[in-house]
C-alpha cells in the first residue's frame, strides 16, 4: 500500500492507493480519539461536516463536523483506480475523463484534490496553462495548498506567466515562495520573478533577482545558468562591459 497525506485546513486526510487485492480501509478518526469505520461518506460544504454511514449502523447517517475530525482514511473511487492504471501506462489523455469524474464526485473527500493535482500536471505537459491554473487554484481554494508539490508550484508560476507575463497573481505567489518556500523552489522563483519584473520594464529589480540566484544558489545547475544568461542580457542593454565580462567568466566556469 502507498499513502499520500495532504493538508486540508486543520484536517489531515490520508488516501490509500490500494491494489485490487487489498482490504478496504474507510475510517474517520476524531479529535477525541474515537473512530468510525464507514461504508460511505459525503462532504456537506454548506455545513462543513461529513455525512457518515457507519458499517454497523444500517442506513443511519451521522453528521460529523470538520473541526471534530483528525483524519480520514478512505479507499480510492473506481475512477481513480482506473486513472492511476492509465497514468502508469503513460496514457495521460485517456486518464483525463476519469480524473475529471473524481473531481466531480468526490468533492471535499481529498480524492478530488489528488485528481486536480494529476490533471494540472497533464495540462501543463499538454500545453494548456489555463486549465492547469484552474486546477491549482481549486486546490488552493480547498485549503489543500500543503499537498501542492514544489514542482507543481513551479509549473503553476510558469503557466501564470505564459498567459500574462506581468501577472499580479504570479508575483504574489512568487514573493511568498521566496520568503518562505523550500530552497529548491526559491532559486527558480527568483528567476521567474526577474522575468516578470523585466516584462514590466523594471530591469534593475529583475537584475537583482537574477543576481541573488547567481550568488546564493551556486549548485542549482540549469537554473543558475538561466539566471546568468538573463543577467548578462540586462547588463549588455546597460552597456556594463565589466559586469558582462565578470558574469561571462562565471558562466564559462559554472
């Protein structure tokens, strides 16, 4: 069994990626230490509660407020199992309708967020930035930002800038990532913010972003090379021959 844990507000949801032979696991763990093994669960967004049908309760439905839930463990829906099999076979386009069905039928149960992240990756790879942005925006709106990987964040920024090189939404997210994000994302975020600032005519600020990556992220390979190349271009526009020569030396030495 493989598991994926995602934040959803104060709630931790653990979704199990089971093989067909694995036993079912559908358990709601409450903050007070008790738990409910259920045969079905539904999310009521208006009331912010889960409507749970316990295994031993017949057709009785028990409402459980989100604030009272510590975590939820549940099986994948059939559509997700099918989508995962298709993705494992590198058949992304065929997986899309199954993932879309999961988003629609599993709202609030975290499998919808798993499906959104996978859809976002497919849309990025397929060159459809607007749909990728929609999926990540829905993830963030659902309070599942913690489940968005660093790589997916980076693709999100690139998608935003592909649609609008001066995107205020991208700038806000890039600022936050640079201030608080993981190191592997910060270097890229600085280069992308430099691109945004350059597109807005703020060349000096763009140069500062590129230079921070050059000076403080020496072991970032292609990211640092990109920052060097873009910093050199700005310095050439400013006729700073000494600065260009210095950075060309760095670029040659990498």
